[in-house]
C-alpha cells in the first residue's frame, strides 16, 4: 500500500504539470508575453520605436480602439454581437460636429464645446444602440442581422449628412487632444478611466453577473428571475453610447467629423478581433476585461509597429487574421485540456 509520502511525491510533479499547462493555455498570460515580445521585436527593428512620442501615439491609437472593444465584450459575453459600432462612431461624430460648429464659430469656451459634443455623440450612439435592441428584442431578429441593419443605416446617414466631406473644423479640439502629462494625454487618461469602470462593472457587480448568466444560458437566466430582454436592451444601448464616444474621440483628434470614421478601417471587425483574441467566446458566457485590453493592445502594437518598420499596410489584415486563428486554436486546445483533466 502506498504511503502518504509516496502519494505526495507522485502528486507533486502532476500538480506542477497541471499548473504549467493551465498557465501556458491561459489566454491573458499568452497575450502578455506576445505583447512584450512584439514591443521588443519592433524596438530592435527600429530603435525609434522606444521614443516617448511613439509610445504616446500607441496609447492614443489604443484608446481609439478600446472603448468599442469593451462595448463588444459586453455584447459578446451576453451571447450577441454588434456590427454597428463602426458606423455608429461615424454618424455620431458627423452629427455632433454639425451641432457644435456654431459654438466653435462663436468662440465659445472649448471645454463647453467638447462637453456638448460628447453629450451629442452619446445621444446619437444611444439611439443607434436602442434601434438595434428594438430589432432584437421586439422583432426577434438575430443580433448579426439586426446590427448589420443598423450598420448600413448608420453608414448611409453619415454619408448623407456629411455629403462625403469632413464636417466642421475645430482647431481647439486638436490642440486639447495633444495636451496632458508626459506621454499620457488628457483624452487617453479619460478613456482609460472609463475602461477601468467598465471592467469593474463587468466583473464585480450584479449587472456583470447577469450579463454572463444570459450569455451562458438565457433560458436559465430568465428562470432565475433576470429580465433578459430589458438587460439586453441596456447592453446594446451601452454599446451604442461607447461607439458614440469613440466618434467624439476621432472628432477631437482630427478637429472634424468624417463619414469614414470607423467604417473605412473596419473598426467593428477590429473590435471583435480584440475581444476574440482576448479569450472571449462568440457563443457567449465567456470573456475577460483584461483579455480585451490585452487584445486591443496587441492589435494596436501590431498595426502601428508594422507601419513603423515600413511594412505595407495591406499586411496588417493578414496578421490580424493570423492572430484570430491562433486565439481560436488556443481556446480549442484549452477546452480539450479541461475535458481530459
């Protein structure tokens, strides 16, 4: 009969092997290592990559992605998808630019101009998200089709309103977008604070728990007393608001609204890619704030880094596709590993 010492000797290596396997298949750990490796790689290829100005640009580009990526995180965790975030950012920025241009022309204080513009973008975004929610919860369209409708409507309205040209011009917004402390601008700092709040809500509140419950099993969530339809409405409205704020972000950076914002660069697909690379499951019920943040960081470093070392931008989509494939394979391997353990 085996003694307790012999049992511990057998269990020790087995537990260490199990811990190592879990660590190596932890998507967040893998992403952190990949992110560090990418930064080192691009830094070695071009030493200017480590300059403060370049890291400031990285943080700014990261901020332009992270809000809609977190919006997609909530939607995907709840078992849905939102294809409309890109066009919502575009139409929000265009509408807000038109509304606040008279204030800019009247030399109103820039802080007030930006506050009014932010509220306008949030309102337009909420309307777009509410429209998607209406199609899903009242007319029972699947989220893919419903948000594709919203995407098409938003992209079309952005073109109609703008006439295909930039709307307004606000040099004060451009100046403010570059101000801050060191490499962190005020614009980036505000978005990072919003991101942290979204992470806390997702993982540490009842709202977040309901979101995971609905994505895991909507029928069971309804049986447990969760108002599933009302909760889904709130998630899509929040997604629209965050997309609208992204539209304001691009307005501040460029000083005008443009119908191509979030559309020409396929922002919706990049945001979904960040969530999937971060370890979320498109079937719902699985997702992490940290994973999405790391996924967005990896995509930002890859996009900016490839351009920085003079790789044609057309290769960026190829690399993004490869990252999505690797992330999906890692998820499959992790599920198989759990079944075997």
